[in-house]
């Protein structure tokens, strides 16, 4: 399977715990995005990487959130001291920079986080 | 601040008929628009897009119309099929950016009845 892969698919954690999600983009894609989707809403942009450089962060990404893409391949999203409001679907997407912006963004299946 | 709005949470259509999904936006800086389809337990998949220099783009059964003056776009599916039942998201890209930071609407649940 050469699509965008996210792990885990589901995560239940207690409030105050730290969680980390992983995204493996399509191998030749150098653009990587994280989005968050809550119930009844569309995905909201969190952050963007061009290779290993994090070029934009949304104000939604509080200081409890950190994302990395150390070697320009896979990415991790960590949430520290989770809160119930962090419960959402976390989506990763990737696209090649040689294509038109946005039209070839491929999404993973997401990680559903539930904070209890 | 909802810059992209899909005011119909759901739409029900008979198989073979036309489905029309609507989307409004407020930010004049948006210059590229996309529709994504999402099945349960899957990520969104790209369906069709349109640049602001056009007013129509067609791909098989799917046509997107853009009315810039009204800041309105719509997705037409003809004929609708039961397999089209999914959540449809409208999304927009802001001009001046070189990468795909998407602003999404809330989504419309389309149900196509056999």
C-alpha cells in the first residue's frame, strides 16, 4: 500500500497523559500537513512541513502540541498534558511540491483520539 | 470565523437524480476551490477542483460551478448513485501561497437512495 499511513488508528488516553501519533506520507511527497477534525466540522489546518522544515503553524497548535519531521520522511505529532477538548480525528496529508498546490493532497485514514 | 460554509448539513436524493451541494465563502483571497469526499473511517479523497479564473469544471458525473461575485460554488452530481453516499467537503486555497493549506467547510452528508 503506497498511500498515507497513520498510526495508531485509535487512541484512548486519560486526561493529562501525553500522546504521540505517527504519519508516513507517500514516499516521494515532500509536503506534509496535519489537520484536526472534530465532530460535525471540516478538517482544520494545524501545521505544514516542506521536507524537514516546519514552515507554518496554526494558532490552533498550542504550546502543548509539537510536530516534527526529522528526516523529511515520516512525521510525529505529540500532544502533552492532554485535555478533553483535544478529542478529535487527527489527519495527515501529503503532496508532491511539483504538482499544483492542493490538488494532489492525499489524506491518511486519521488517528481518532479520545481523552477521558 | 467560518470562512468556508456549507449550510446544508445533509442532503437526500433518489438514485439517478441530480445532487447539488452548495458552498459559500467569505475570504476574497481564496483563488482555488476543491471538493473532497469522505467515507466513514477513511480520510478525505480529492474529487474535483476549480480555479477562480474559471466558472465551471467538469469531470464525468461531477461538475463544479463557481460564482465569484456571489462567493458561491456548487457541486453537481449527475446521475447520483448509491455509492456517492458520503460526506462532501468544500475547501479553499488562498492566493499567494505556494502550498496546499486548505480551509474546509463543515461538510454535507449526501445520502443517495436506491
